[in-house]
């Protein structure tokens, strides 16, 4: 695993353990990774990439094969870490966004062909039972049916966010990429590809726009600013608000996220994971949002 000290890494560790697998080695430039003790206390740990690389090569010479590399590092490092995993002779499981630019997807597909190994992305919302049911419902509607969809996702972040890599648009892709990518993927998975894309605003803390999809007109809003939370949510002391309405009816999918990384790993190991080709249209969309003139 690369990125063992990050926010999302424990979900991957839990998934590795719950699927009956073993974490051989982990890398993070920060050494606050005591969470490893809860899952894999015997895993070797490194803070320097070069030593991590040599260790895996040594294991390879000893006949100990690395089957998968889990990439949980900052967004801008995904591309190089995926390449490392493929050339190591492993399949790669990568958090989203798999890369920041659409052309990086094409290049990685070429390396997949060269190495014979595959890249799989965590698209856990596609595994959510309520979202699967919604997709089936939309697919059953008469041809030409267009839904009106409103998506709001406000997840408050403190001052640390702007000092970290997440606050650097060159490293995170901005909030539409960093916190919006899985929602955009979900919407396109359900309602079809993008026909039109209009960005209303895109700042360090707030992004808003409109999409015309094959089967829906979407108004979306993303924010990391606590002041954007509805007054009722603020009164309850909560710092996150997620809302999806379809034709003015609320669609509830707040629960049921806990085990979706484990289910993702189960599917990948069975050979049913989401390949690079499934990620490209959402990567193209957030790249357009990031670069579109307002």
C-alpha cells in the first residue's frame, strides 16, 4: 500500500483483512501509521520510496509475489504510483480520481497492455444498493424521459485543508475533482453521458454548475465552507450535508457506505472490478470543469 497514513487508507486495510488477504508492506512519508496495528501489525513499513521499492523487489526474488498494489496517495501522485505497481508485476487498486487528466488514462491503458496487469478504481457508489435500484428504475423509464436532478454536497473543512495538498488545485484538481468525482461518476452511470456542461462558479471552496445528461438536467453544488450548510444542519452541530433530489423528490442514500470498500475488493479479486475505461468520462468532465472559463 502506498499512502498508509492518509484518511482513506484504513478503509483499504479493513477491506484487505476482511477479504482474507495480507498486507506485505506499506509506504507513507509520514510515520503516524499506528492504525496498522489494528489490521496488519506484521506489515513492513517505509517512509522512503526507494527502500519500499527495494523491499518489494527483494520479496519478488524470494518468490513472494505482490498480487495487488493499493494506491491511497494524494491525487497528483496516483499516475506515477499506478505505473510503479504495473511495472512491479502487480494489479493496482486505486482510489478516485484515478488520475487528474484524461490523457493519463490513455497512457496507463498502454502500460496495462505492455505489462499484462490491470488497474481497478474504487467507485463505491456504484455498489450502493439504493443507487443500483435507482439506476434500474431510470433504465426502465420510457425513452426520452428527462429527469430534473439537484445535487448538493457540503463537507466542511478547516484551515488545514488549504495548507495541505488538497487545497492546491495542481495537486488535488480542485474541489470538483477532489470531493465531486464520485458523485459525477454516479450521475453519469445512472443518467448517461454529458451533452452540455456549464460551470457557474469554481473557487477554492465552492463549485457550482449545470449538466445536461442523456436522461437528466442536473444542477450541482459542492462546498467545503461550513457557512454553506443549511441552518437546520448547523443547529444540529453537523458539518456535512448531502442532498440528491430527483423531480423534487429527495433520494436518500446516506446510509450503507461502511462496507463498500470491502465489496469493491471482493469484486476486484473475483475479476469484476471497475477498469480504467469506466473512469474516463468522469475524469474528462472534472478536467473540463477545472479548465472552463466562467
